[in-house]
DNA sequence: TGATTTTGTGATACCGGTATCTTTTTGAGT
DNA sequence: ACTCAAAAAGATACCGGTATCACAAAATCA
């Protein structure tokens, strides 16, 4: 920068101004500076800028899992909002483990990120203390928590699960099973919603129809095997996670079970795949993209425009009725 | 940091040393410093550290698309190698557009990333100039380029495509079609490999059997429709991209075509899904995870250990013969 | 025209650390 | 006990920018 200043015959300060607040510098001088910049191939050092001005242009994103394709829509949406605003995205994985999450959050704060998006709403007291102490805007995704740290953009797992279960009941299914991942805070909320709906529909919950399965397609296979063994009179299964529903459908196809005749299948999440299998699977359309967009917008509103956007946005969901139910 | 130094009764320099090179500080003093750190809840400012020491702990990753689940394995592997080494990951999307890529690279350099991973091997002269000028280690993924910028960790699209095509020929298929995405530099390499293999196997290439399709499952539907219309005697189709093969298989199922009796299907990439459809799809196992791991390791070798790792790692591939061929 | 703003530019200090060199302390060897 | 090398701690400058205030030049007003 020193060299640019010399070549343009001005002070470093003027160079800085020409680059950051061009309107504050006379046109003639400004053009000399730009000329010098391009002639020397000068690249601004954002690190120094951030340190000096105590404000950075990096947003941190913490995901429970990087391998899960579910999040790619959200990531893409965040990125699409940030880029035109000149912000960048830093990514970290925090599994559902408190210690790891604390380390990740500490690392992000240490990098002085301008804001943070957390996918997940269960945080250790230490994490919460750090986040509040850091005094940066935070958006939580993944569920609507009762006590948000700062801001929230999500749908309610409980409400979505409840709605789909009621939908199945309304279609006339009487013996609905629930398959979900074990040890997953979001799955727990979904189970609550499921049970609420059963009660509301006047069904009696039956523990034989609550199945905990592994991640991935194989989870669906497990669910069907469990149902056949423990509760063969089940007439519908609500697969609350990822690709479990597809795994279940494929397993039914293999066994020659008619879907939805022998067993109806509903999915929690509407991956593109759901529309393409036979029969297509009834699913919840969750606002994955919208969550990312709103999260980024809320952060930018606070950081750039210093506004105070609504603390919480419930982005809802939609039931897509298809051939599998 | 000043406060920590005061509380511990030492100079700032000693605090810095206690945190970065604990072995250089006497145990007694070190403990006093750590005590002060935790008492004050001090978080190290990595920005200042990077600026002062002129070395950062952030790695940049440029992907052609964030929505594509294919990359999630690579991202996860990179992240898994970086975290224990104390490095972080910054993510950007650069579509296959030169201008966007230049902007992204400039932004990363401006953030003084310690190293860069580029998924993609076609770069504009301006990008290459910037990268060489920045003097940071760069790893290219996605293909084996003839003139790498710095380092490479990948498999060869051409070799993989050629190998699968030869595999189909060896299985006795005589009229093999090729379906791939249009306007994709990697797809172009794959097509070259396909044509090489046809020649090697003594087959005559037939333009009616070269199909350009859309992204996603629907691409498979398109491929089958095209084959039926333009070259109904085709006995095998090699789907060179993403989930096209699954789309094709599902379409065959819908039409009641026997797979592989009426038409054999082979896929370029082995997603988990390939093993679970019926019949399971023959696919290339590409080293997605290994690419990420090696990329990160190569960068760290250069950054941390100041070694000069091999410039290029061809990580190969594997043919998984399954029921669809 | 002189007084008063307004606008443009420069001087200086500082953001929060680390590199480097200097000084002090420690401890081994005789 | 004394010398001297090695280890530990401190002083100072600087990384590459920006905030802030001072000051000069230009524009506005009476």
C-alpha cells in the first residue's frame, strides 16, 4: 500500500479512502490511485483491514454433518446471499457433540467472524456464554428453540412431524409406525410431534411401532424388517430422516409388498429422489433454501445495516401428497 | 492480552510464547499465564496473529457447485485433516465461469489464506497469474491436468471413462451409448475416454448414441427417451455423471425394460444409492474421500512441515461390477 | 472581501499480536 | 566461588491497514 501511495503521490490514508469510500476522494486523485493499484497489481489485505477496523467480512457456519447432502441447499443459499455483499463463508462440522461444538465456536470467535450460523439448537452453557460474550449476531437453524441465543430461521420439527402424522391419519391409516435416527436431538422433537398427533387423532401409541434405525438407506431396510417382525399389522410408516423412506420403499419393492396397499410410506424430507422412485413418496417440503437465505439476510441486516431484524422466523413447511400414501 | 500479562505479572511477549511455544516458558510461569487466561476468558485473536506472523491458518476451497452432493465427501475429508492441525476451511462456489473464479481467488488471496484447493482444472490466465504471484500452495482436484499450477490430487476422468467402457465391451455389449452433461469440462474428458475405448475395442462410434442430458435424475429419463427414439438397438448405456444412471434405471423400470437384459446401465460415480436400487448399478468407485484427504495433507506438508510433497498424485479408481450390467 | 462552513488530505496513534534482538536469570563446569 | 554458555523473559519495532483529529483548500455566505 505504501508503494501505491508513493506512485500516486498521496498518503497511505488517501489510498485507503479511495478504496473504501471512493466518494470521499476527489475524482482526479481517485483515478491516480486506481491507476497505481492496477499498475502494481496491489491486492488489499483483508486481514489487516479487519484487525484495524475491528470488523471482518467472514461468516462462520457450523453444521452437524458435512456428509449430509441435506445441508447443501442451505449452504448454497447462504453463499449466494453473502457473495454479492462481499462476505465469505467459513465452514465447520460439529457433530452433535458439545465439546467439539465449543472448540469450533471458539475457533470462529478467534477468527473474529462477523456473524455465525448454527445448524442445531442445543448448545452447552459454555458455548452460549462464549457466543453472548463475543457480541456478534448469531442465527440458529434446524429447529425453533424455546430460548434462542439471538436469532432463529427455521421450521418447527415438532409441528412438521405432527402435521404429517395427522395427514396420514386423515388418509385413514390406523396403525402408523415411526422410524427415526437414534441419539439425534431433532429426531426427538419429531417423535414428540408424532405422538401429539396420534393422541389428537385418537390413536393409541404403540411402542412396537417406534423404530430407531441407522443412518442411510439401510435404515429403511431395518425399519421394514422391524415392522415385519414386531408389528406386521402396521399400515403406514413415517420415516423421519434423510433417505430412510427411500430405503424402506426399495426394501418393500424387493419383498414385493405393495406400496401403499400393504404399507404406506411417508418421508420427512423431500429430496429430489422422492419424486423419481415408484411410487413417488409423500414428503414434507422443508424450506432448506429459504433457511439459508433468511439466515444470511438476518446477519447482514445486523452487520451492514445495523438493523434489528425480527428475532425469529418460522419458515413453515408443506405436505406433498404423492403415490406412496 | 495486555490484561492477561498484567494479571500473570509477565510481559505480553511471554503470554504469546506461553500460548504458542509452551516449551519455551518455565512451567511455573506458564501455569500462571494459563490461569490468567482462563480467569479472564481470554480468546486469542487469530487475525492479529496472522497479520503479524504473516501466516494464516485458513485454507480456501473452491467448488464448481455447492449443491452437488458429490463434493460433500471431499469437503468432509479435507475438514477432517485440517481440524486436528488447527486449520480452518473457507468455502466458495465458482460455477464453471472464469470471471467468477477470478473474483473468488482474488478474495481468498486477499484474506491471506495459507493454501488453496481448486476443484476444477481449467483456469483463466489471470487466475493462474494471481495464484503464482500469491506464492501459496495450491492443489487441483477433479482431473489430472497436463500443466498443473502447483500440485494435483485426483483421478483421470479420461482413464476412468475409458476403463468402464472397455469393461462393458469385455462383457459383450456391442452398441454402447454415452450420456453426459453438456458444457462441462470434465464431461468432455470423459467423452474422449469413451471414444478411445470404443476404438480400442473395435467398435464404431455412432453419433446417435452420444446423448447430452440435463442435470439430475431427469437426465436419465431423457437419456432413455433419446435412446428409444434415435438408436433403439442400443444394448448398454454409460451414464457419465451424478445420478443420471439412477434416473435411467428408474425410467427403465417404469417402462418395464429389463435391466440388463434389454439395456445395461453403468454409472460414472458410485453414490450409496447405486447399491440400493434394483438391480444395483455397476459403477466406478472414485476416490472422493481420498482426494480430500490427500489434498489437505499435501497443503499441510508444504505449510507446516515445509516439505515438498510429490507434485501430482493419481489416486486411481475401481470398477464395481453389479447387477445392472 | 472577509468570515464561515464544507470538503479533501495528511499526521499520528493504534488494532492485537509476533519477530528479533537485548538483557537477565539459571545452572553446569572447574 | 567464579566463569561462561544456555535458557528465560523483556523491550522494541513492525505486520498492513484504519480511526481520529488536525489542518489546508475550496466553496458558501453575509
